[in-house]
């Protein structure tokens, strides 16, 4: 890791948000790469089952183009099936409602800081219910917050999840180093506590292969927070795309396909 990579992450400046307009180009040019992918020679049907996990505020529709690309390349691809990902803000709960998988330091003034782990529990249960009896390996592809959820699923379900691919995901700090930081603070959440608990969680390492795709021009998640400094089997791939364009960019699609075939 170079010194820039090791530098302290920080929330992206609002002055750089204009960079996210590049996602419109990816949206406009998607049909060509999708058609070309369908015409390319396949390597044959893949035994890999791929589940996509959307980012904060998004649902399965947001990753439909990526799933269509993967299906055209012979993968069985489907969404997470849990509706819109609101990071647990829409799920009424207390810290004590979380499963025994989580070993958080108790809080006297709980303001929903465990919403994402509570949502993780729902994802874990769905994966076990849907694919627990399957003999096909499962790969999770998570965009932004969805990548964080995918990583935690791999951590706690090593016999079910074969590998993880993250797209601009906040691996460090949760929302603290993202454009959503102020929204979570406005709800009274302690982002320092969240960051510390995420770091403590890494004492249980992820054993499966991880492909971490990030962009230094990401104006939503600080790219330094999207670097995996913890896992032993991780491949970092830098791309030059907007955060909002990760799932619509054909170069990212090809990186995802390569990671699934590795």
C-alpha cells in the first residue's frame, strides 16, 4: 500500500459531486455492451450462482443491467429480494434484537447504529433459506453498502458464500466516510462507535476470495475507505467511474465476470 492508500479517509467534498454526472454516460451507452456481450462466444454455462446486493437507497432494479450482462455470459444471476436497501433505517429494532453473530459493546443512548447489522441478519436468513440446500457455489456482488452486507454474509456464512465482489463499498467506517455521513449524524447516530465496531468485527477474518473494485474519482464513498486492508485473499481493481455508475459501466461488468471465473 502506498502512502495515499494509507491516508485517513474523509467524507467526499460536495464540490466533487459533479463527477457523479458521468454515470449518465454509462446509462446512455449500456445497450451496446449488453448486445455485444450476448453475441460474444460463451465459455459455457457457469455453475456459479450470482446474487446482487444493491446500495443504499436502491433496490434490485438498480443492478438489473449487471445481472442481464452476467446472464448473457452464462451465469445464473438474481437479486437479493429484500426490497429497497435503506441500511436498516426502515427497520424498527433495538440493539438487543440483533442475532448472536454480533458482539457489540452496549450503548445507553441507542439511536439505531446497529441498523445495518440488523439488515445483515435478514440477508443472512434469506441466503440460508433460498440457497442452503443448493449444491451450486454462491457469489455475492454488492454495490456500495450492498458490498458491506455481502462481506458480512461471507464472514458468517463461509460454507454458503463462495466469493465476494464489492463495487465502491465502504469497507472502513460504515457511513462515516461517505456522502451520507451527515444524514446519519442528523439522526443522532454515533459514527465513531459504528467505525470502531466495524473494525472489531475484522477480528473474524473473511476467508473467501474478495475482489474489491474502487474508483479514486468516486464522489460518494471516499476511495480509501473502499480499500480492504484486512483480508488475506483480496484483489483490488481500480477503475475510473462515478460511484453511481458502477453497476452500469461495461468495464466494471467485465471485471466482475473475470472475478467470477477466476
